[in-house]
C-alpha cells in the first residue's frame, strides 16, 4: 500500500514538473510566403531571428533609445532558422504557453520574468542584437486601440487565470512600426527598397538598418546645447 502511495506521489510530482502551471496557449507568426524582407528588399534569410516579448515596466521603446532596448527587453518566446523559422517558405510559427503565474514556458524566456495581463506584446526581428550599423532590426506591435478590426487576436497578454484557452497572434495584425516597417507603415531606420506587399491588403514585415552608434547621443547633446542656449538668452 505504501509503495503504491509513493508511486502516486512520484507520478503527481512528475506531472507538475512537466507542466507546472500551464495556462493559455499563444500561437504566433506569419502565413506561408508572407513578405518578410530586409532594408534592401531582400527576403529575410537564416541569419534572422524573431522574438515575441515586451519591455520592463516603465521603459517605453523609441527610436531615440535603441541602445537601451536589449537591457530592458523580456523575451516571451523566440524562433530561429530550423526552429520555427523557415526562410525558404518565409514562414514563422511559434507556440508558447502563458502560465498561471503570468510567466512563459519557452526555453528562450527567463523563468522569473512575468508578462502581466493587458501588457503590450512586441515583435522584435533582427539579424543581430548588437547595436551596430551591420545590424537590421524591426520592432513592431499591434495597436489594440486602433480602429481597424484584427483578423486574429489582439497582441495583449491574457488573463493568467485562463486555462487551456488559445490565442492567435499573426503578423497580419501588426500595424505600428517603432523601427522598421510593417503592413504599410514605415517607422524609423534607413531602407533603400519598398517591399512588394502580399495582396491588396499589403502584408509585410521589413527590417531597417541600425544607425551609427552615437547618433542618438548626438541628438541628445544637441538638445541639451539648445536648452543651455535658451537659458543664457533669458539671462
């Protein structure tokens, strides 16, 4: 009897280890042969990765604070060549669970990171996270408050109490480009070719080249100089 009880306890512990706090499942990615291109209009290749995530509370990503993105980024899930990213098919497919503790069960996520209900999710596309002119980035999101109705779901992290629900986040619903381009919207960053969109709706994702290190600092210094000049004139 004791042996059977020990076996049941061990089995329960194993099940909790395999799936400790599974909540809802999020399916995210593109459709086959969507237009996913770099700044020159070339199809994204095996060097590119796609990350789903968000930023630490209090940090708002802009084109002026690019060097700070990496330190403030929280990865929810990620795909690379051969693992969710098929360059030949221009197809991205990710599947990840949003746990009952607001975490992620992805191996790419930090176990202690949380993604609270209603937080904006972002897509970060890159060939390198290095802040260098050889890098190409796109940071995109779906504005849930936009007037356009999504084909799929809003890119907002769900209620962690939901169990076994599922959500579908597709690139076709992305409509804001902080950096790079997406579905008819071009954000910050340099590019030399306009992508040829898919169908009349104009679906695409485009990376832009990262500016020279220090350019954001120059803008900041120029602003500070202007502010100081203003103070001197008041005197």
